[in-house]
C-alpha cells in the first residue's frame, strides 16, 4: 500500500484534499468514487515508492515511471477507435452468451495488441474482482480510454440488466462518430494537401528553375522585361528569407497548438471555426447530428434527460456547442421542455426543434432523435462532397495561374530574343 495525495469535490460540492492508501492510482481513484467524490485528481507518491502507476508529463509520450524515472515513448499505446469497437462487440457477445464479466475481460485483455489497452483492461478486471461495478472500474481507468458517455451507458445497462444490448448500442454510436470524423478529416486534409503541393511546386520553381534562367539571361547582357525582372527579384528574395518564413510557420503552428490547449484558446478558436463560411456550416451540421445521435443513444439506454444533456455537452468536441447544450440543460432545470429550450438557440434548425416537439408529445423522443441523426448523417456526407467539389476547381485554377505566371515570365526574354534575331 502507498499513500496517494488527492483533491476532489465531495457530495455537498465542497473541495476536499488529503491522503488515501491504495496499491495504485486507479484503486485510489476508485475508492474516492465509491465515497461519492467527483472531479478527482490523484497524485503519485514520491519517487522510489513504487505505486504501480505512471505520472504523465506530456500525455503518454513523456512520463515518469513508478520509480520516478523519466521515460519517452514514440507511441502512446492507446487503442484506436477500431480497437474499441471490436472490443465492445466481442464483450457484448460474450456477456450475451452468459460468460461472466470478469472472465470476459480476462480473455479480451489477452487478445489486445495495444499494450496500453491490455494494461487498462487487466486493471479494470482487477477492480471488478475486488467488488467494483463495471461502470465504476471503467471510470477509474487511469488512461481514460472509456469516455463519460461510454461509462454512463454501461452504468444504465447495469441498472436495467441489459449490458449486452447497451454495448451493441454503443458500437453503433462509435461507428457513426468515427464515420463523421473520417468525413471531416477528408474535407480538411484534401485542401491542405493541395495547398502543400502548390507551395512545394512554386518554391521549387523559385529556388531552382528561375535562378537557372536568370543566369542565362544575365550572360546575354540584354535588358529583361519588367514581368521577368519581378519574378527574378521574387526568387532572390525567397532564397534569402525562406529560413525566416519556415521558422515563422513553425512558431505559428506551435503557438496555435499551445493556445488551443488553454481554456480561453479552445473557446476562442471553436467560436471562430463555427463562424467561418462553408466550414462553419459543416461543423454546425456535425454538431447537431452528434447531439441527436448522442441523446438518442443515452435516452434509449435509460439515462435521464438532464444527465444525457450534461454528457452530450462534454462529448460535443466544440466549446461553443458545449455552452449551447449547457444552456439547454439549465433551461430544463428551470422548467422548460427540450423543444422550447432548443428554439432559443440558433444552432438548432427548425426541423430538429419540430421533430423533438413531436417526440416529446408522443413519448418517442429517443426514436425521433435517432431519425434526425440519420438525416444529418446524409447532410454531413453531402456537405463534405459539395465542399470538395467546390474546392478542387478553385485550387486547380489558382495553382495554374501562379505556375503559368512564372513560366510566362521566364519565357518572355526568349521570345524577345527570337524576335530580335528574326
């Protein structure tokens, strides 16, 4: 046993700090959860006291091991979304077939290729063997592999006695979320890739092709056309200053990354992104679709409406959307129904509000939200395809004009020389 320091919020909402005896940070966190604590932060014991856990410095890439030594990993060993989906499907099948949870976890842990996932599942198995519920063990996972939504739905499954059905519902939700994520990546990566190729081609022309032509023109001793001289001057300027611009690009990228990791930076950039033309419309559709899908899964699993909204806000992925959903939750606490509250926020279209109103009136809110989420899946897919169809010709025209400008500028002296000879 080691003494772990902790800070947490108790049942009455008061801040608590102290020490707790446990064999690992995971077990310490579980003990505090069982006491009704929330927002738990557990600190490892001093170096030399083997806690059986690690202390992250930079995510899971740089960390202190159990003895306090700094370790560096090239991979964080976290499972992919596909790993989570396969595990959840297999877990649901085994539980539905009557295999005990502990035995299921033990078998599935041995099958995992990810060392981090294997370690987490083994730790969860140990917690369940020690008497913890599956949801509490998932919540206490030191690597936070299973998010709040996953844990809440498992907890609802434990209360209703149909964990296998809830797990299959989770698989459907994760697969939808992963599909949308891939769509967004394809929409964002394509223009970035095209811009990168364009910059590489133009840089290559300015760094290698233009100087070669400039040397030949200089040997002739003829006065160059103004357009050609502009391109040569631009090439000289580029060769002299490109290290500075590369450094600026690196510093800007790093600055944005660090700024987004702050609370204020996340709020500011998320608000800006959702207001950007075209991209903002796509992000809004994704946000509404995710909201409907998450709410449908949570309500269908037996999670109450207020808790569903709270979890939905945390899993939104965008601070602006999170604030909007938290506003909806506060309205419900004050007595408004869901459709009335949604109508107060411009994020939610009239169609969604109308469908939610019908769902509330008929007692089929989960089913209505599921239908809306299916509609927005198609909307997101169409929006991504439209964006790519619009970006492609614009990028081709811009690249063609830039490259054509440089080529024409370089050939103008040759045409003049040929005319002079004639």
